[in-house]
C-alpha cells in the first residue's frame, strides 16, 4: 500500500466552479493536440524521454516529512486528467459487462498461487477465495508472510512463505499506510524488505511445498497490487494473472486513489498516475534486477506504466457494488465482485448479555479499527 498523496492547486478556489461544456470541449481538443500541456499524458507517453518524465515529477511532486506527496499542477482544469482524450469526467460511456456463462469453456483443475502482501485484513479475503477455488477442484497455494502460516494452513490451504521480516513489515505498513517510507531513516530498511519479497515471488510459483515436498508448477496467478513483481513473474512463466484487491487501484475519474487526498475532482485520475509513478521510482531498480537475474527478461523502462494497473490485466475489486458501484470508465476486464467473507464464527457462542443487547432495538452498526497502531 502506498503513501498518502496531496494534490493541491492554488488556482482553483471553488471546486464546484468550472468552464462551460463548449469551453471544456475546446480545452480538451487543445490538450489532445498538445500532450505537453497534460501531465497525465506525459507520465504515460513512452515517446517522452525518461529524464523529462523524472524532471516533471520532481517539479510537480514534493515528498514531505510526514510521508505525503504534495503535487502542484499549475492551472489544473477539470478536463486534462483523463489521459485518453475523452471527457470521461463529464460524459461517461457505459461498458457492456454481461457475460454468458454458457460461453465459458471447461477448465481442468489448475495449480493456482495467490501472492499476497499486507496485514491480516489483506490476507483474510484471499483465504476465503482460496477455499472457494478448492471447492471447484483446484490446487491452491497461498504465498504470504510467515506469520500467517498457521492461519492459512488451518483453513486447509497450502502455504508458501514470502521473503521479508513479518514483524518489520507489519509495523511499517501500519505506521506508514503503505510501502513508501515517510522518513529517510526508514528507506534502507524498507528497501531491503521489498527486495526480499520481490525475489521470493518466483520460488512461490514453482518450488515444491516446503513442508511436504510435493512439486508445484503454477498454472495461474492471483495477486494483490502490493505484491510488486507479480506481473513480471506471470510474463516470465507465461501464465495468466488476475489482480484482486480490497481498494481501488485502477485509474478513474469518479474518485481519487485511496492513499491520496484530492479536493478537486479534476485531480482524481491523475492521483493514480502520480502514486503509481512514485512507487515505480522506488522499486524500479529492484524490479529490473529481478527481471534480469531471476526471470531472464529484459529490463523495462522507467515510468513505462508496467505495474499492472491498466485495463489490459483483469482486475476484481472486493467490495459490494451496492456500496461503491463500478465506475463507468473502467473497462470490461475490471469489475466489482463483492465482499469475500471467511466464516470464522461457526463455533462462537456469544455471552447472553451481548445477545440481548443485539436483539434489542435497531440493528447496530459495527465500526472496526483494523490494524490501528497502539502507542503507549
């Protein structure tokens, strides 16, 4: 999970105010004809030299002591952040996502690895997914941090440990809200952890079970975005990959990146590109070393948009569409699939006073604090 991002623009005093439709159309045409005016397009345009992209990021993004990135885009207008030359902020085009189940071919049982980096809240939904895949006859290996081994094995799934120190990772993720350090002193520690994780992804896909010695050769990969390196492993092994996550990682004009703070709707889509670029700047050397030394692949260019957040890789987002509907600017390979719950309370008997309280009056609303840091 990356760090918070702050996008600010002193020239926009009122986020509800904006140009007329005709003015927006003229502005958008100018943006299409001159991509140099659009920072979103510049970040993704492979024709623009890497050095120029880095200079632009250095100009518009500043890392603060609290771990946030202040992004200052002069004259940010509501139409310049799409990156596609369309006014999808204002006129969204519905995407047909209907799928005829009769067209799905039969799939023989596969060996599936689930690559998960995160806290207990990140791992638990994938345990539920793994159990369901097992019900369909597939062999499922869940590769995550060593401290979740008992949890995974108790659920009946195979376990494979990813690299890194689980305690250091957990403390860091909770403290920093992600994988980009908020202070200079944490950078070498976190880089060491990330490199160990990245280099452990390939063994998780091909090495025998560490306990039983049963051989394993992956047929398909499921991963969450913080398992950086997932798409590169899939490329090397020539297997399909499906990204699943509990929060949005695909650029949209409907809402900002979950670890950004954006006041103007015009900055929503751009926030994803800024966060993705900042992450890539921090791991690019490790990814390319991994590609060359372990995967035997050519290195990828910096800021090439190769982190798997686009519309070309299938994504499933694990929340209810009744809570947050699928944005209409997400393509047919991106969907909101609903929550994935793991039934852990089948043998739980609540105290009688709690039962009476729950049965009295209106249904209560539960608010959990997840991985809240406890400071003593």
